[in-house]
C-alpha cells in the first residue's frame, strides 16, 4: 500500500504544470470531447508506466544493492531539481484527430509525451525502490489521472487557480526526502 500511495502522491504533484498536463489542456480545448481524451490518457499511461515499472524492477536484479541505493537516492534528488523546472508546450504540438479519432490521437500523444518525462523516470525509480511493480504503476497512473482529469474537464480555469510554484516545491521536497532517506539507508526494506 505504501508503494501505491507514495507513487500516487509524488506523480500527482509532479504532474501539475508538466507538459502532459499542458497537452491535456490543449486536447480538451481542441476536441471538446473529455471522455475519449481521459480514456486515451489512462491507456497511454498504463502502457508507458507499465514499461517503466518493468525496467525499474529489472534494474533491481541487474545492479548491486549498494550501487542501486546510490542510483536511486541520486535519481530522487535529481527528480527534486527537475520538478522545479516547469514544462511549456506550444499549442501547435497537439495532434489533430485525423483517422485515429480523439481517443487515438490522445493515446499516441500522451504515450510519446511521457517518453523520458519526469513522471516516467519517477516510475522507473519508484519501481526499483519498491517491491511491487503493480502498486507503483497503478499509483503513478492514478497520480497522472488526479492531475490530468481535472485539466481535461475544466481546462484552463483549473491552472489559473493552482499556485504552481507551491505545488512544484512540495513535489521537489518529497523527491528530495525520498532521495536522502534512500541514500542514508533509512527504512531499508521499507522502500
């Protein structure tokens, strides 16, 4: 349960202001069909974060535990710094529905936007840190939905009311604490 809750919270905070949230706004404004957009986000995130979770689990078998602890701790600290840099996206970056329809356009756009994104990297690190890939993937997917579904449903009005700097700072603090705890070995076996 800890893996699920931490993964959900960290990704929900990290996702606010992220390029995929901006993509959700753009898609909602362009297509005005929230349910196929939300379905596309769910499917793209499950596949993308599922692959990231499998990679994270594999890393735990391929890397020595002491080296892994350092890699994870430094990764979490790097994520803390990265989350403080807000993403930007041009309105031109959203695809047209074309033959794929709204669902297909969202699925492809979100899957590609998540490649190498901070939430995908966080999923790899969290999956390497916790024993349950399923809990991590479901948690990171729920975190994506917590941040992106409101963006789709109420579009730009949502972001105008959220203190972005505070949200990014909270996410950075959580990642930094996870990094320090991992590096210090506190909670060995819990993480």
